[in-house]
C-alpha cells in the first residue's frame, strides 16, 4: 500500500473523489465511482478502467486478491480511514473499497452492431435504481448492449452503478443518444424494435420473439410518449392476468427480456 | 367532511395514527396505513377494511370520487392540514390521502385452497420494497395467493404496502406462517413446490410449469437456506445467459411467476 493513510475528509484528494458523486464533475473528468468488492473486481478486469483505488485497512485484509490485482495493474492505491471511506461512499454500509473509474461507455455504432440479437433501450428512465436493475437484468438475459437515451438517467449515477451489480462493466453500454438515432441504428442493424408499454395492443404471448429484437423501456409512471411508440415496429405489453394495474418498470423489463432470451434459444413457440 | 381540520401534529388522534408506522402498534391494533389515491381506492373497494380516512383540502377536491365512496361506506373522514399529512405519511411527497385499514390477511387454509394454481411464498424476504414488488408481480401474473412466512418482512410495513401498489387488497395474503407448515399445505393442496435459487441444478427452461405450482423466494443476498431447499420438490434457477452473477430477487420472481403463468395458459412447451 503506497503512501500513508488518508484520514482527513477535507484533504484535496478526498474532495476530488467526493465530487464525482455529482454528474457535472463526472462529465468533466470522464470518471465515476464504483463501490464494493464486486464492482471493483469487475472494473479491474477491464484494462485501464480503474485509475485509483481506495481501501480501508480492514478491506485490504478481507480482499487481498483485489489489492493484488490492482497492484499488478499498476493502479495507485490509497488506504483510507473509516471516516474517509464513509465520506466517499454513497452507501450506508460501505464495504471499504472504492475505485475511481474511467467512463466505460462506447459510441452507439460499437454498441449496436449487425450481429446484435438482443438490445435494451432505456428511454426516459429517470430512476437510477430502476435503470441499474434493468442493466443487470439485460446482462443476465444475455443482451448484446444497453442504450441509455439522452432523456434517461446517467448510467454513472452511484445508485445506478450499484444496482447494476457489476453489469455496467460486462456489456457494451452507450449513453446520451437521441432516441430517434438509437431506433434508426437498431433498425439499420436488422433488429425489430419493440416498445414495451402497458397500452400495447399485442401482448408478449402474441409476438414472435425469436429474431433479433430491441426493447424500448420508458418511465414507469407514464410509459412511453406517443412519438416513441410511433418509432417502434410494435407496441407490446406484458399481459396482466390478475388485478394489478401495471408492473414496476424493472419487473416488466425482466419479463420482456427473458421472454426474448428464451424464445431466441428455444424457438418462436416459446415466446 | 365531518369535524374541523386537524392541524396539531401532537394531537392524540394524529399520534395514534402515526404509531401505526411501527409494527408493534400495528399488531396490537390489527390495523395499518395505506397512502395515496390508488391504495385508498383499492382498500375502500373491500367491505369494512377502511376505518378512518385522512385527506388534505387539496386531495378532497382532486379525489372527490374517493371521498364520496368513503362517505357512502360510512367511513369517518378527517381533514388534515398539510403539516399533519406530512407527519402521518411515510412518503416524501404524500398525495394527501391516507387510510387506516384493518388487517386484510387470511388464514393459511383460506389462502391455499385445492383449486389454487399459482402461489408465491416469501421466505426470509427482509426488504419490504422487494416483498411489495413480488406481491404486485404475483397479482399481475394471476397468482391465487401470496404467503409471507414468519421469517419474512411484515406485509403491512409502509414500504411494502406502497411497493405492492394496491395488490395487497387484490388477492389472498397470509402472514406469519412457518415455512414447513406452508409447504405442507401447498403439497396437500396438490401444488408442486419449487424453490427459486441461483444454485438450482435445473433451470426454468428444463421444468414443466403447466401444472399447479408454488414458488418459494428467499433473501436476495443468500438465497434459500438448505432446510428450505430440501422441503421443495425441485430447486430451480433462472438461467443466466450473460455475465451477471445473479438477478435481483424481485426480478427473478417476475421471471419465474410469468414463466408459470404463460406455461399454464399456453402449455408445457412454453415453460
């Protein structure tokens, strides 16, 4: 562990890291924070992503393999006091590890390629926890990419990073794209674009999901705006068999993405 | 609107309602709080459930049909000042309506009947938001009942009631049951009991879900304990097609419950 322990929450280094909890500073530095052993491990698995690692003395002992990986990768390490870690971390129970990471998103044309078979588009998703959960679910369902449109939350928001549980580092993510541009690229790449909306005339059970598919998910309170529904090839709803008015956004996205994943593997009858 | 406006947050009536945010008082009074127009509307749809309704002047105007329904049902109405409503409500942006409701759960034998085809069991689910979301999803998927075991969160916890989005009032819910007892009842009622766990040998795609099925969902951090896995007829995991380590509990539950719902309607091939 290089250098001495950071104990002063007002030190310039601590303040510089703390600023990355704000989007304006993240965008300026093109950097964000990843907290906890799982996220830090996944970030270290990517070349050149982690630029600084902060660890408490406890965490150094508990996660020796992460410290070793960081050292081998030449990542500057800083030991932080418990108080400094609490200042830096955004979780109530920080697990003593926090990495400053370079932005990992890629341009739209690298996320949406001609061999993509399953893509999730987050349009107007404002809740970072929901967005991160959809990213994690898209990863689990084997999606090729996730697109955050310019009206959606920042994928580097701390809550989104945490809810993604490492998936932000697993698959190509693109951000800040206009929804019209995203849809055009998806269509050009040969994907059928389905808008998930409770007002859809067709249900998941009615559509053939065996081909390459992109799903557009909107804000849970008001679904997708008319102009986005018009851009899509189909508007599809998750069937409600009981008396619930609707599903939570992340839940609906899970049902849609898994229906696609299953159908692409098992065939159209399973859609 | 009977009586004058409640403006004093220290008045005995306000304090009595406020206490229902604590489980011990809920259990003593066998009463809980439902906030917001959607939950209050659903509660009023059940005979004798709402025992008191609190509304701000604004909410009275905005939701006149709810006020009328409450009046017709003989529910005592209290106008609350904004300050009192903020004191009573647990949400940051209370929507000006709050009902004191009688417990709505039913005994296990009324929740799990011989004609039940889909039941969700929450075992060791500690996060009230997750529990409420699973309840909402189970309702959407057409489940016949939801069982909260004695090691799970209180279904009347404010966060759970809110996350359920009214579903707590839609389908039979039972609570405080030992998991062994719940599983025995489910088996006696002819349901196949599946434990959802990331360590399951079989995936959702391998099992025939067309028959009557109960799903047991556990705590998201550590899945289900060995003794519960042994009680189940099968341990089933949601397949992970990508690189995510696991799914969030509510997301995994949605995929399982919808796979069952679809399979029961479309046939085994769709499982």
